[in-house]
C-alpha cells in the first residue's frame, strides 16, 4: 500500500505504469535522481498538488 511517505522511485519500480499519474499533475522529471528520491508528499508540496488524492488514485490503480 502506498502512503504519502512512499518514495516515488519505489512506486515506479513496483509498477512503471503509474508514471502517467505523476505526469498528470505536472511531475515530468521522474527520471531525475532527486525527484525519484522524494516522497509523494514532498513532490506534491513542490508542485502544489494534493498528496492524499494522488495516493488514493495510485492505490486504486494498484488494487491496494
């Protein structure tokens, strides 16, 4: 199960098909080492997005 504290790289490594969820909210730098090391909450804060909403979408997509 993904939480706001989950590292973006862990999400992408678990299922690369989750990348569009990040692109959708303006996170186009997923290949950058610093971006992959951020938590979902940190990345959402930088991009002005709702971390809870993204976590919910990702967990729904992954069936968690």
